[in-house]
């Protein structure tokens, strides 16, 4: 299978994915340790690095790899290489400034690459993705220079939320244009950026919550998933993942507004409603497209794809109930089952790829 | 894995009963089988097939994606090659390119696709 000239092939891409996977595994273990589970950790301070490992080490590496494959330039692969190695530095217990520096470099590469695409295609959806990358870079710089993780979570969430939102806005071009919808999206984007930057203040975090809620409503009303959910097979599965993710984004933002900020249990509840409920639903839905595109394998759809998604949502409900009802054991059990959902997702992916390669040989 | 795919492709074309190059219409018909899984619609109806040229035993196809930010370009090229494999004689040369000019826009979608998405 050919790649475009100048591009890097699967032998280079697969190790980068594995680096990202190392961050995912150690990040999940760190999260479970935070919830009180007795898990083996490669280093003692890993419990504090759950956020950086999940957002920068895993998701940042996967998104960076996607963008490098889209660009087809060799230098773009330095992005996921930096963030992948940064994650390994963190999990091995090197001073966190080493890992943080690597994340700054990797996100700078993503920002550059995304900006280059935006200059070729000057559309609102590309501007959105550039702002997402800029938010990640800004968050990483702040973390490197001493801001605590809780001080940069809004910027890191903007990275993920705006990257996803930009891609959904791009796909909405298949629908009849609505200038009003585009203007509203631009307004929501401005509120999210302002709120993300000012999230340290009381007014800022509320503004951020309003932006997130606005985006959730926009996506539920405008996204092509409303139509594609009526299709069959993989197309319908992707739409179900998307729509359920948008519902979680709405729930998370409402919780943020109700709590007036991220203090106390709201921190766990809001962050995970959005990062697990919204972001990981997106991951589950797009893996059957992105994984084949990046590593050139077949991943045939099967109805069992729904099972990890179901466990993800059910476990998240349990976790949030534990937060809301002040039952830490329920929250911890929910968290453990969140991890189980990820394990199921990985097993499901592997088994689909095996099924795909067997079908290819016949 | 790459060599297995190439071998399969070569065998399919060797076994192919075709001795003549297909017409442009045949090629476009076959490309209707290449689907964008996100939207469930084929690349011809989405307006992603910019050009089909047949000269002698050479088949040249220009494809685009809706945005250069999308990583699926090479995979769609592969799907197109696979879809065409059985249609072509063994000595045919296929050249499928990803192009970005002119930039894709919704007016390139077919009537069916536009109707599907609710354009009046």
C-alpha cells in the first residue's frame, strides 16, 4: 500500500501509536490510583500526572499523528514523537519539566501544521482547529512554567473540544448552509476561548460553562449525525457515538454552571462528563475510521462495537452518581468500570482488525 | 502486509476476464462502491471524483477530499484501487492522485446526495 512521496509509512507510525498507548495505560493506572485503587505504578508521583498523560501523552499523540498523516510531511511526525516520548518521560519518573518540555514542542508542531492547513483553506472550521491547537500549546507552556494541572484544564479541554468541534463544523458543509448557524458557532468559539483563558476567575469559568453548553446545543441541532443516525452499520454507530457524546457535553456544562465552578466534587464530575462522556465517545466512534487510515488495516464493523460504548456510559453514570451523592466508593467503582470500558474498546479493536485481515486473505 | 495486498491485486487482475479497458462510465459506476463511512455516501455522489481519463491502457483518476486536514485520503485511494481491480485488464496501469484544486465545495455533490441532505 503506497503512501504519498515524502510521507512516512506504517513502520514509523505504529511506534508512535504505541508510545501514545503507553501514556494511555499509565494514565489510566494513575487515575485508578487517584480513586483509591491499589494499582502498581511505574513511579510514585504518577498519581499526579493522570491529566497530562491522558490529554497530552495519549490524546495529543493520537491527534498529532492524525494531523501528520493528513499533511504527509515528515516533520509533522515530530509532533506525536515529542508528545509520545514526553509521556514516557513522565511515566518513568523523570522530572516533570522534561515531559512538559516535550509536550510544549509537540504541541508547537501540531499548531504549526494546523496553521499551514488553515492558510490553504481559510475557513471557520480550520480557524477553530488552530485555536484548539493554540489552547493546548498555551496550557502546556503554563504547566511547564509552574501552573498546576487544575489551572490549565480548561485550556486542555479547549484543545480537545475545539479540535472536535472544528471537524464537525467542516462536515456540516454537507448540509444546506445556514449563515445564522455559522455566526452562532463563531460566537460560541469566542466565548469558549475567552472562558478558557479566564477560567481562573469566577466569571471566566461560568463563561466557559456557557460556551460548552452552547456548543453542545449547536452540535445536537446542527450536526450531520442527526441524519446519519438513520443509516445502517458503521455510519449509524458513529452517529450514535457522536450524539451520545453531545448529550454528555451538555450534562457536563450544566453541572459546571450549577456548581458555579470546578471546586470539590464538581472537578471530577464535570471533567469526566466531558473528557470521558464527550471525548471518549468521539474516540470510540472514530477509531474504526482513523485507525485504518493511520495504520492501513481493515477494521470491519460489528454490532459488538456498541458494547464498550454502553459500558462507558453506564460506568460514567455510576461515577457521577458517586460524585453527586457524596459516595466516594460509588465514584471509585464507576471509575474502575470506566477503565474496563477502555479495555473492552481495545479488545474490540484488536478483534475487528484480526477479523478484517482474515477476510482480506480469503 | 503490503506485499500480500499487492499479490492479491496482481492475481485479481491476472484472473480478470477483462481484455479491454473500461469506459469512463464504467469507472464512475465502480467508484460508486467507494463509500465515505462517516456520511454513508459514495465518493462520486459527494463530488470527490474530479477527473477520469482513459488513454490506451492507462487509467488516470483525480480525487479530492473535503479538507486537507482529513487523514483518510490515502485510504480512499486504496479503496478506489481495490474497487477497480476486477474491472481492468492485466496490463492496465492505474494512476490515482489526490488533488486539492479546485477546493471542494457543496455544489459539487450530486442531485441524489443533495436531496439526501435536504437541499431543495
